[in-house]
C-alpha cells in the first residue's frame, strides 16, 4: 500500500467522523449535541407527553354558520399531528407566566379564539386534567399545584 492510498483512507475516516454517510459519525454528532442541549421534557411524565403528542393539526372552519374545528389531513387522508416539542414550546412561550390554573385556562380561552391549536389543548387536555385534579387524581394535581 502506497502513501497515496494512506492519504485517501485518512480522508475517508475524517469524512466518517464529521457525520458524512456513516451512521457512526451521525451518532457521534448526536452524542456531542446531547452534552450541551437541555430538554425540560425529560422531567415531564409520560402521560402528559402522550397527551401533548396527540394534538392534531387543526384549523377553524365554518359549517352552517357555526365556527368549528377541522382536522388537517396529509396526502393519504390521515390526520396530521403537531410535534410534541412544538406544542410544548408554544404553550410555554404563551403561558409561562400564568400563576394558577384559572389564569392558564383564561389565557388559553383568549388564545383559542384565534388559534385552533390552543382551543384544542384547552378543550381536550387542560380542562379534562383540571377536572381530574379537582376529583383528587394525583397525576393531575401535580400539574395544577
């Protein structure tokens, strides 16, 4: 094996480490990224993550003069869902300074007048959890403490 062959092999190794075609490089890149990124979702219960990961992409529509929500469908005709991180970050961005459950519900009601996602979260996630907390459900109580 000549000097030219060694130089070529070194270039391939550098490309692999930098995350080229090799999955090892991508894994290394992810490992480095995870060392400095922080996700508040790591401390969120699986039950809550599941609820927020099932928020469909919806929009407001009018049917017989009434405003209703309508699911956004993909090319195959299936309901599309928002990314969990998008829902979480959007809610935190708009509701981080709510001091209690009633203020949170009030804020979501106002936001839900113009954004169907907030209306869905209020009607299908927050209100049911608030009702469970009122009945003594330990998981739900922790959210509204």
